[in-house]
């Protein structure tokens, strides 16, 4: 999950140090993840509808689910996974136009659906939901999007393009890869987009 929009430079409403701890946790720092989860739980204890705390906590549970599955504990993994999904869905239901909430769920789902461990019939609706979150972010940001950092814009557009490609929708993927080349011509994102457009999709 490290190479996702979760790490892009967009200021969060939720405490920045907590976001950084989640990032470190998803990269393997167990202590950082435990701290971040505890902060989220404390926030939710006083405000159960805090969208960003719910979304991040749900993403944390989804990450821990993956760890449990890899360890062979399918029962614990499924419990954590379903709980994490529900928590992220509740976060979006509570704050449906909060870009920070949408990007946490979107990034989590787009990353999770890349796993070869996930059955295609399970991955397809989750991939669609993640793409919906990212495309809604584009819609909500409108003209503000062009003012964002190139890394944030490139990652968002690349994740959507890759998602549509994985969903078997090459026309939609092409439109986003072309947009990357047009709007971010001198970036690594554009270089990768050109490879895809030339029929040589990057691994």
C-alpha cells in the first residue's frame, strides 16, 4: 500500500502525525500502526462518526487482515477484512464528499484488489468501488486539481488508469493515460503512460 495515493502530499484534516504512523505501519512498522490505530480509536470513542478516523482505522484493519491471511489465519483475516471494509464504507456514508475519506478507501481498495490472493469475483466490485472513489475526488476538486502537487495528480490519474486497465476497460484506461501525458508531460507518470499507450504496458 506504500505506493498509493495515501502517501501523496495532500494535507489531511486528520492529524498529520497519525497519517504518517499509518504509512509507516503499512510499510511494516508494527509499533507505528499500533499508535495510529489507538489514536483513531480514541477519536472514535468521543466522536463515532468522525469520517477520517473511521476510514484510516478501517484501512488499518484491512492491512492487518492481509497479514492474518498470509499467516494462514483465514478466520481472523476475514473478520478483520470485513470489519475494515464496513468501517470504510461507514466513513464514506458519514462524509460522502470528504476527499480525505474517499482517498483512504479508494487507495485501500485499489491496492487490495491487486493481490493474487483475492478471487476475481470478490475483486471486481471492490475495484469498481475504488475507482468510483477516485473519480469522485476528481469531480469534487474540479479546477483545484490542477493546483495540486504533480505527485498527487500523477498518482491519482495513474491509479485510475491502471484500475480501468485491470477492470478490462482499455478505452477508459486510455483516456486517463492520455490525460497524464498531456497534463504531466515531463514526469515519470507520463513516461509510464507512454509505454502503455505504445502497447508496452509497464509491469
